[in-house]
C-alpha cells in the first residue's frame, strides 16, 4: 500500500480556503487534514464545524478531522454532521476515550486516537477494536511549522507492532514537522499516512503537486 498524504489546511491561505482545498485535491492529496483547536486544550484557535460544512462541497476527498478540543464529546456530532469522515480525538480530551470512540463509530464515521509526544503508545492497545486510525503527534499540538521530535520514531515502531498484532486495518498517521527530510524515517518506522502542513503549502499553488510528490517519493524510497 502506498503512503497516504494528508495536507493540513492549517498552513493554507485562510482567506481562500475553498480554492486551497481544490488545489491540494488536484495536486494529489489523499485526504484533507483539518486541525480544530479551542484555545483551551491547545494554546491556539482555529475553526469549527461551520467552516467544515462550507468546505465540504470543494472536494470529495475524505476529511481527516483532528480535534484538539476539550471536553470533546459534546462537539463530535456536529463535526460528523458537518462532513468529517475520520474524527480523531486525544485521550486527554475527555474522561472516557472508549466512549468517545464509540460515539464516533455510532455516527458512522471512522475513529482516530491521537497521541501527544508524552502520551504512551499503550493507550491504543485498550481501544484497538474501535480504532481506524492512530495519529502520532511528532510535535506538541497547537501550531504548524514546528520541529519534528525524533523520540516519536520509537513510538511509531511500537504502534506498528500493536496494530499488526491486532490484525485490523488501521491507518498509522504522523503529524508535525513532517517534510522531505523527516518523512523517510517516519515511513521506515511503520507509518502509513503523513500529515504535512508547511511542507505542502509552500511556494506558489503550482508547487503543491511537486511538494506532495516529493513526500510520496521519499516515503517509497524509505520502505
Ligand atoms: C499541529 C497540527 C498539525 C500541523 C502540522 O497541532 O496538529 O496538523 O498543522 O503542521 P506542520 O506540517 O507544519 O508541522
Ligand atoms: Zn493535526
């Protein structure tokens, strides 16, 4: 299976998000990564379900929605309704991770678990039967353009083992500081999806296809 590339629109031009979405779609994105921040769980604010709903007609690619909000459960139905395809939550964002994942699945969506750099991989083992995606944060969540934290490579390897042991088809996605330099290590460690904000939305819109292609090539070379 080739690696999935999920551009993070956090690095897009917010004044023309619809056009940016159409551009990365045409440029070869497999999914669209949407970062939702509440200024409480993380020290930054972004967008809510209304913007996702407005963006939905601009692409048919899956919306990979990363919720960095707490408490999270209250808002999950609104994101499902707005057009999210994968909804990913952090274990620290609510009192009952298992219940949050059950809720996402009950709404007919794919469920993801996001692990902060300090959160152990083992959390995933207990909810593996509900997980469709595991997101390894290779920066502390809240901002784009941060430096990749190398210690997360070991966690990716550990999660590769947990996922393989489950026999389930689960996307292992890495988010934060992913670029042409860090992608090979991430893929070699066992990731199957790359989130990239600044590495995709750099240069002119005509460059996006090349930016995505470079990530994909680096990934293929690393296997
Ligand atoms: C950070 C977000 C990331 C961010 C990645 O909290 O979860 O998705 O947009 O940005 P880059 O690729 O620039 O590190
Ligand atoms: Zn993210």
